[in-house]
C-alpha cells in the first residue's frame, strides 16, 4: 500500500468541540492508519508546547504547530520561529492608538504579557495566563509568537490588520498568529525526504485555507467553513459524525 502522510488540524477536525475530546471513531482511525504504515501528524495553530501536551493521550508527538512556524518530530522540537517583528510591533502600536486592549505571547508556554489591566476582564476563557506589566515595551520583545485582542464578533472590521494574519478563537477573542501551515508541512516533508504528492491534509477552519494546496490531497470536514469546502478534494461528514473515520475509508487508507 502506498504510504500517505496525514496531517490533521486539531480543533474542529480531530477534536469535537461539543465533546471537548477526540471522538472514539477518530481515535480508531488514527490507530488503523498507523497499523497500515501511514504517517500521522498534527497541523495546528496551537503553540508547540500546548499541542504536544494536549495530543499526548492520543499518541501524536509529531506535528507542525504554531500555524506552520514550528516542526516537531517524535516529541523533539526541530525548529520554531516567531512572527515577523516589524509588522507585529506596528500592529500593536495601532491597537494602542485606537484604544484596544491586547496581550502578547513571546515564549513557548501558555502565558501572555499585557500592559492593560482591562485585558483579564474582557476575556471569559483565559487559556493563556495573563501577566500585567505596566512597563511592557513591544519594541523590545523577540520572538513574538501570538498577539491576543479582545474583540467581539463583527467588531474586527474596525481593526487594521495590515501586515499580520489572524484567526478568531471565540466570539470575544481573536489571535494574531501565523496561518500558513503548508509552510511547516513542506519543511517536515523535506526533513523526511518524502514526496509532497503523498500528503493528505484534514481541516475545518479559516486558518486551514492556506494549508489546502493543489500539490496534495485536501479533506474538509462537514463542519468546515464554506471557503475551505470550496478548496477541498473531498468533503467528509462532520467531526461529530465520524468524519475522520469516513474520510479515511473513502480514501482507501483503512477498511471498515
């Protein structure tokens, strides 16, 4: 059987948001993929240390994380890069000028720094622990991995995102973060000395759009955003309706 290199987004693709877990059928599919000799990896916007911890129970320790900016193989961090500094700093200065609260992540850990005491009260789910530092100077930070902006759905139209890429995390929070996961996939495949045409990617969100490339096969979940479905070679059922299992069977990677 031809070996395929399967890269799965996590939130909304492998992980069911309603269950807050990877469904049993998806876990079985991952096991069968490995049994059949296929390569299984994550492709996520999450920070590398966060993704490694979250995926440990599912036996996944090889991943493209940080939205394509880090590569980890067999639990070992091979490379990690921050976002371009000048556009990130310019963006933070524009937020200051317009009165937006914001926080910044600049280490491979679930913490963030902010000058603004309002930040914690504006975010219901503080997944990244905020530390208030009134002397915080964005121009001295290096690297910058993510910037968080409390912003209700629809209000993002008032923000100038020139030079940065972003994704909505919740109805009240957006992340400024890398979104080109294909960059990390290409880097990993080069390290593995494996052909790009053997890649299959699975995704559901707007931050997966750049991962869907004509070079390889692209699978959108049934719960995916319309833009991603338009780019897909295959649209499977939703994550809550055995989507991963059904896609792997349809592609001939595993048998029912």
